[in-house]
């Protein structure tokens, strides 16, 4: 399967002493009180295997969170399974529903584990292109006719990511309606990856797909992005009881269970007051705008970002033939690591003039990256 691009560029950043704006994880911890909940759970002896579907406390918290933010009613006993991060949730879901020869629709660019999971299941990827903003479209968009033509009698799943990595797109209610109606027509399921659900910048608004198409949707999320504990690897899937049972059956053969004390801590995190979530989005709005100013000061054009914690910038002025070589140059010479977005596309399909910069970093690091780019870029 080869080395992921994240591993490659993180290693390269370390080798050259680069500011790492590549891999999407914060360089700071989440709330202290949530960390203490994990420590207390360990001291309370909650250190053995959890139930395969997840500790009841966390499943109840996931259900309560769904109702609190989306008005979605979820049975925590039958409609939730906890996984070791959303990446495992993606893999379990594909393994549960995709047989050799089945087709899975991806919106490209797509997080790299989607296609890898389909490949390991023996399925076939069918792609719909997300197109960059232009005069007629203020944000990333897709062609409705292309999407409809991509469905077939072999379509089993549609992989959706909103807010979207790496583009920052937040799918609109109208777009979700279109996707859901086509999935229903072709008896396919929508796998809605919503790990950045709380990271949406005004005026964009996150709409949960399951509130529109509850029977056709599997909702994936995790505690890593919303609470800045990516290393804890606590994710989950919400869906119909029969669908969740199929995913739980796959999960038991992949990791069997997820870290018990971390589950108890994420249960507490999901119940944090509204002030936490308001402060979270305010802090990231400031970070997004801070990095945007730094990139633009260095002469880079920055694309719109409605959600998640990445900015795409046009790096064509560097004069490289591919985004991979350009990002390697940035890491080695400007000493700022970024991810080449072409790795989120099928080979030889993606644009070669963009770089993805993560702004889930401390302000001092964002400022240092901007200073290095301003100094090094021609």
C-alpha cells in the first residue's frame, strides 16, 4: 500500500527543521478538565476492554449530542458503535457493505483512507470531481449531471465529507438533498464523514445528512478534531440498527474495542457547555484569518475556506511542474511543510498548483511559518 503522504512530509519536516503545517493535528492539548477525566477513569480502574460497541456512557453522550445539536433522535443501545477513530469507522463501514466488484462513489479530492479502504475490500472507486470556485461559484462545487451519471446498479456507498478535507467546502442542504435522492433511488447508503462538524465558519452552516435521509445515512464522527485529542482515537458511527450491527460485526475483527478511559473522557467532552463550542469556533476563525494574512503577504492566493482547519493556496508562482515537488521545496528550502493536494485525487487527475496548509497550530507557529514564507518565496 505504500507510505502515506502525511508520514512522508512529517518525516521531511523533522529532517529539515520545518514548521509543520502539513499533517492535521493540533500542537496543543484540548480542555484540561477532559484530560483529567481520562486520568480519573484510569485511577478508577477503567482500564480493561470496553464493550465492543462502546461504553454505555459514551454511547448515551453521542445520542444526547446528536439531539442537542441536530434534533436527531438516536437509540444509544442499537444505533451507535464506537470505533478507534473515524478512520477505523470508515474502514469498518466499507468492509461491512462493500463486496468485491461493488462500486463506491467518492467526491474528489477525497481523504486518502477512503480509496484505500475500498481497495482493500475489493471494490471499485467511482469519482465525482469537486471543482474550484470560479466566477459562477463562490465555493467548491460539483456538476449534478456528472454525479447522477456516476451511479449504477453496482453502487453500494457514497462517501461524503462535510465539512470537507482538504477544500474546506461545507455541502449545502440543496446539495445534500440531491445526493440523498440519488442514493435512495439506487438503493445505496451515504457514508457522511462529519469529523469537522463543529468547525464551520459563518455564514456557512453544517447540515447533518441523517436529518434529511435517516434511513440511507451512516454518520461518522470523532472526538479528535472537536476536542483536540487526535491521539486518543475515539470515533463512532450512527445509523439504523441493522446497519450499525453490520459495522459492529466488522469492528470486532478489526480492533474489537476502543481505549476505555478515553471513551469516558470523550463522553464528558460531548457534554461541554455551549461556551466551549462557541470559543472553539472563535479561536479557529482567528487562526484561519491569521494564516490567510500570512500566506497572502508572501504572495500566495488563498482559496475560500468554509470549514475544517486547512487552507488551500495557489503555489504556481514557485514554478514547479507538480505540487509534490513544490511542497518538497517548501519543506526543504522555505522550511514550511505543506501537503500536496494531488494525493487526495486519483493518479494524474488532481490539480498541480495548490498546497494545503493546516492552521490547527499555535499562533506563534503560524506567524513563524508566514515569516519564513515571506523570506524564502521568490
